[in-house]
C-alpha cells in the first residue's frame, strides 16, 4: 500500500464525548494506515482516546476565545500541521486562524443543513404548559420563522462565511450536498464533498441470541429525538404484542418527562435503562430499533443497529435517514414524517412477522458494510490528497 505522510488536526470542545467525537476517532483509525498522524485540540480533555490520536488540551475552557485561537495557531505551526479540521460547529475564530497559517482547512457538517433553525423552532414550541412561553412563541418567534425567516438568514450568512474560508466542506450524503448548494446558491463546481460516517463490521455476530426487544439508544432531548412519539406509538400496539418490550437507553433532559408520560399512559413493558458508555449488550439482544426524531444528520445509532442485525424503523425526516434505510422494506423501514399511525402499523406488522424480520436482519447487516472503515477511510485520504498535500 502506498503511504503518504501528513498531519491532521481536529478541534473539539470536548473529547472524547459524543457522536461527532466518535466520528473523529473513526477517521483517525481509517487514515492511520496511510501514514497520517492525527491530533486533537480540545477545551475539555477526557480519558480514553484511541491510540491513533494525540490529544492536546487548550488553555481556556471556553471555546470562542482568542487565547484558544492563538494556542491553535501555535500547534499548527509547531507541529507543521497540513490540514485543520473543524467538525460540526461554527467557530468565531476560524477566519482569524486561517489568515495566520499555511495549512488547508476542512469543515465537516455533522447534521442536516440549517439544523440550528429547526432546533430553535422546536425549542420554542416546547412551552411545557406555560402561557407566557406560548404567547412568546406565537407572537414573536413563530412570525419570524414563517414570514421574516430571520433565523434562516442569520445561519445562512454563517454557513456562507465558513464555506468561503475553508478549502473543503464535507457533508454526510448527496441529499445534503444538493440542499446546501441550493441554500448557498453555489455553482456546480464547488468545495462540497460527500463522505458518510463509517461503521465497524461486527465479527462473529450471534443472531440466535436476539430477543423480542425494541430498542432506542440516544440522548433524550425534545428538540430533535422526540422519544415521546415512540411512547405514543408503543401505546397503540403494546397490548397486541404481549411478548415484546421497549428498552430506552440513554439519559437527557426529557427522561423524567418521558417516565411520567409512560406512567400516565399506563404503558407496560417499558424499560428506562439509563445512560451508559457501553451500549453493545442492548444491540446484542434487540431485534428492532425505533427512531422518531424530528431531524437527524447521519444517525450513528441507525448504522450501529444495522451492523448488529437490529432492524431499524424511522421517520423519513431527512436525506441521511432515507439513504441509510433505502430501499424501505429491505434495509429498514421508512415512515412518512410524522405519521404516528403509519409508524405503529408498520412496527406491529414487523413484530408479528418473524420471517420478514429475519430476512431484513440479514439485509441490514450487509447494508452496514457499505460504510466500512476501509471504504470511508480511503475517501478521507482521497479528499486530503486532493488538497495537494
């Protein structure tokens, strides 16, 4: 294998932490065999990075400070960094750093384009019974979204500034590339590249141990995950599938509300398993994965489910999910957003059809191989080489 040496620096507010940080570790593993050295600068350094990553702590715990920007410039210059990668967040000092160093810059959009607008809208809608909050939403926030689109303009301006500064802009699927080209009014020849998140291949997968379990794995937030919908869906079918149980893995700000909802609805066989750093046992046992999000980017939980032979069913709320689960009925099940009855009917039919479940289980495992680390790592190497290292 031909090797090309290069040094790549990622910037994370906290590392290692959530999905975006896992993607960085996967990229590091994928390009390591090609001779690349990977460094990560972070405001909050935690234990347990992969051996392919050298972790460096910044002087300030706040992300957007000149002290951190100057420290990053020093790291880039002292280590002769070839590529600086900013994954998933808009950093105020990107232009400041870019003017003072010679390396190439890559931005990774880890979500759907303009996800910030959708998240802000959903947060505003979450009035939790407060009359004042409800009035604020309908009199102030909602008109801005519907008529003035002021939030859209604010974030579009930020997206454009980042695009103009970087040498390559990476999105998670072709659909997001098309959306971003339209949002930013870009020419056909542009800086946007499409690279999926990778997924590991599970060796010696034991499908015989699968139980009659439906699982959700993720952070229980209202603005995007909407696990309350899943409880409503379970409420429509749980009495007809007495052998099945629903396992909810994760913590988050909505967990207490969801527990109250489950009790109020009189739901049976719902397990709130809590947060954990090791979700593998849940994937080992589960047969079906449910995702009822309002928006996603390229949800790692779906590719993890596929890799573990857990059949995913999700609302077709974004291009990433559509690509991951297509064709629907083979590599998972796509549901019209946000048709609760359609979701409940499809889930019920899957649970009472063991032959279909077994067939789809084997299909989704094969689909996950499309995102293997070898394939995705090579795509990152190709991108870096195209930047004339």
